[in-house]
C-alpha cells in the first residue's frame, strides 16, 4: 500500500516528464526525419534535413560561429567573474547581506526585462555606455548597431546575470574547512597561495557544475538575441536557437528545425562530455578519487 | 525520395514512441530532459521595431478578452490585433450583429498575444485557432498556402452586389487576392493604412523651407531634408530632416518601384529584380541621405522605436510613415503645427507607397464558417467602420464612410483641422497605394533581404551595389527551394 501511494504521489511528475518532456523530445527526433509544416504535410525524407543543414544551409556556419564565440567567451569570463564576486562577498564586510542581494538580483529578473534595460544602457548616444566612454575620451562602440560589436554586447549582458553562479560559489566557499586555510597560513602560505592551493581545489566540484550548466545555457542563448537584435544586424547575432525558431515558426519547416535542434543537442553533449572527461584531471573530491 | 505517411500511420507511430518512452521512464534510468530538443520559447514578445509590420498593433499579451452575448448557440472567437480603443469599439458594435444574426451566441474578442503569429500557427496545429483573426497581405501567404484560410471569393459572389463592392477601394479590394495562390481572396478589409509624409511646419518655417506640395519630387524631398537637418556645435545631428525606414521589409520595396525598377520580376516571382540600375539608384537615394548627408534618421537614434513616438521630440522634421491622426494628436497635443502630404513621385513620375490590406480572415478549421462570415462582413460593413472611425480615427475601408471620416476626425480632434487629412481622400481617388511585390516564397526572400538591408542602412557597412549579390542569392533560394 505504501508503495502504491508513493507511486501515486510521484505520478504527476512522471506523467509530466513522460508526456511533456520525454515524449516531446522523442517526437522532435522523429520529426527531424520528415519534411513537415505540422499542418499539411508529413513526408518521410530520412536524413535529408541533416544533409541540407550541413551542405546547403547558408546560415548554419554563421550561427555556429556566433553561438561558439558567445559560449567560449561568456562561459570562462562568467566563471572567473562570478567566482571573484563570490570571494569578495565572502569577506566579513559591512552590509554583506545587501551586497549579496544586489549581486543576485539580476538573476531573478526576467530575461526580456533585462534585455530591454540593456538596449538603453548600451545606446552609444544616450545610454550609460555613451557617458562612460565620453568620460574616457573615447567614442562608444555602436553595440547592437554594429556587426562587430553586437555579439560582444550580448556577451556583456550575459555577464550581468551571473548571480546564480556567484551564489553557488559562495555556498562552496563557505564549505571550505577553515582549519585547512589556517594550517596553510601557519605554514607560511600567503593569501594568493591559500586561494589557489586550498580554496580553488576545494571549489572545483562547484566549478565543474557551474561550467557544465553555463555551457548548456550559453549554447541555447535566445531571449537576449531575439528581443534586442532579432539576430541582426546582418545576422551578426543569429544564434542556433534563433535559427531553429525562424525555421520552425516563421518558415514553417518544423522537421528541419527539429534536425537543427538535434545537431545543437549533439554539440552541447560533445562539449559537456569533454568537460566531464577532463574533470578527472582537475576536479578534487575530498572523499577520494574523482567521480 | 519522399514517402507519404497517412495521418493514421503517423498517430500510430507517435503513440508507439510515447508508449516506449513511458516504459523507459518507468523502467528507471530516465535521463534529464534534453536541453536542445525543445523549440525556442514562444512567449517572448517581439522587439518594438519601426516599420516592420504594416499593421501597427498596439496589442499587449496582458489585455483580457471581451465578449458580446447573443441568444444563439454558435460561439465565435475573434482575435484582434489592435489596441484597447479598437477592441472596446468592436465589442460595443457587436450587439447589432447579434440581433441581425440570431444563430450567434457569443463573440469573444481576444487581443492578439505577444508573438501572436507563432501562437496562431501553434493553435492551428492544435485545432484551437480563433474562428476569425486579423491578418494582412504581408504575412497571410504561408497560411493560405497551407490551406488554413477560407477563400471568401465564393461567399462574396453569393452575398455582395456589384454596387456594394464599388464602395471598397479598388486597389485594396484587388490586393486581397493572391494571384499566385490560385487567386484566393484571403479575407475582407478591416481598415486601411497608407504611407504619407508628416512634416513639422514650425521646423520648415525656421529653416525657411517651402512646405511640401503635391508636385514635389524626390530631389526636392532630399533638398528639404538637408536644409532641415540641424547640427550642434560639435557637429552632432540634433534634428534629422527626414525619417524613412529604408531598412524595413515592408517599406523598402516601393522606392525602387517609383524609380522604375522592381523588387520582384513581374513575370517570374522566383526572380529578384532589385539589382537593376533603377532599383539601386532608389536605394542609393536613401543610403546617401542617411550615411553621407546625415540628413535621414538612422534607426539607432530612436532605438528602432516608432516614428510616432519620437516625432514630437524634434529628432525629425519629416517622417514617411502611416496615417494615425488620433494617435498623433495624442502625442503632439497641439504643441506645434504639423500636416500630412503625399509622398513625392519618383523620377519616373510614378507615385506609389505601401497601402495595407489589413483585414480579417476566417480559419478553415472553424466549425461555424457561416457565422464567421457574417462577422467578417459586419467588420467590413459601414456601421462597424463608422464606429471604428469615431473611436480611433483610423481610415475606413469604404468610400461611403471615408466621406464622413474627415468631418468626424476634425470635429473630434480640432487640432487636426490644419493637418491636411484630405490626403487620404486624394490618395483613394488617385489610387496609388498598394501591396508589395511578392516572391513565391516570401519568407525565404525575407531571410536574405532583411540582413542585407541592415548592412546597407542600419550599420552603413556596405554600398548599395551589395544588393546585387543579394539579388542573386534570393533568386537561387527561390528557384532551388530554401528551407
């Protein structure tokens, strides 16, 4: 009876997972082998969507480049930045709670709202960007109005929302045993040595977790690119998910869009696996060998 | 080689797949959801862009539906892509329709949600689309192509007399038919928008420039834009002489037309034609004014927001945009004198601007086509049109109501007395507004052309000759079939 009620109580999630998640995921894989607009046609074409994507899609290379640059710049920078902020906020300073709240706040603001605010912040004429660059005596970049600066603009926005990473690092920092740091200091280690030889190794499981999540999230960047630039100017911020969206909902090629989604999945899987595989060399687990 | 799968086969396969996933999940080892498999979020609102849609919807996703209750049994849903005033006026007129058509029980008027085009597609797939929805020629073709829209031509033939049809504007009535899609008439007119030049008389007076007139040319237009442009001591432009969204998909095409060129080959809708000398000269007129003369407003200056919002700020002396008399009066509030004028003729002596086909369409999957048609006729009818004129000041779709529109607009808003609203009546008599030239696959062309227009006009990063290679790309995509 207990088992029955146990199953009953978890059944909402199981149903949700099976029907709304696993079911739709499998359906999109199924759909990727069809020429389908979801309304009038469902023609089986085997791997032709994948062939077209690699051989004929003029935007594939561009979206791959944009997404890769976004990920390979934003993930390392976000990791370093959020760790640095966490270290600062882990100090015994006045108004610590207020600072922590302030740094975390952007993480709970809607992506659309954040995007709209940043459009103004990065306006080279009237925004904060213009003011800052004026003070420096340099002309502000044109950000979203320039092919060269639009993507850096989106990366900058992504860094503003590192509050979640920061919070996890903060939790990790507070779990670092103080006796280890004290022992190191007694042995003559300076602050930098303590940080790099004690704190960072003990934080590596948290770093691994954050990096994996950031890789997944950054390859799926959509909201900021959609709201701010719609992929422009001249496709300078056309990410892979934006391409999926365009192909499905604007061009009615749902089967083709599904195939792009699965290629993106493979790419994310690949980089996640690379990080996982390498983790044996750099992630330290107190309880023993890396898992 | 492609193989057709029947609906039944498809459902069996899908059920099998779902069943397999149920077993997999229950058998343990269920993995977390794939991050990549889901489509992009569909609820994000589109960015506010200027001139990207002909129908300037003021709808927001938060507004609640409104309903009119009748005594019949058939309920209808109508999705309206306009602001609150329009929706309220629509609901207020519906009791008269319900009296006239007793079979209708309730008409729910729903505001279009954010990202509504995509949600409409999803609701059609799900079988829950509204019976009647607002639509216009630029975005209807994919829906027509996929059999989602009722061809109303047979219904028109059945219910309208020739004299009734003469009350609609010839050009707008013509453009509701899509010749390359079996001459389907996709809907009935709901309202009309046309491009005019708005100008600030105070700025013209200050610059000593003669007000625009009917015989203005594009040479005069550019000359005035240059004279009206004001720079501060540092050389920064504080007032641009003209604002025209040359980068916009729904506005870029008519300048090449009046220069004697085309955007689509008139004899072959799979061939791009904007690489001709005439078309390139038309693009160059805008590019030079924007990037060399710095007399035409680049979108950065107003964050791609509407000209309407920024016209009163003084950032522009003239703007080429639609006709929104009440909205303009709300914005300007009599603080300065302004007026409308016809957009000048091109070098060929031809005058042409975007004239919209804003209308309503009936979803093919509706269970109440007859009642939906009655609603559609009502919207295109004189009573509804008059109510909308009174509530919103927008230009009606019938000659008989247009005659009253001018009086109503000026009486309701005395500030509009000197705004030269006559241009709308004159434009209808001259008949120069109209719909764009369509490609066979308009979406595929748009995907290539819009980024190119951005490169030339938004970033200023390319000469207009760049459009030559873009024309080749468009033709290739149209002929080979792009996905």
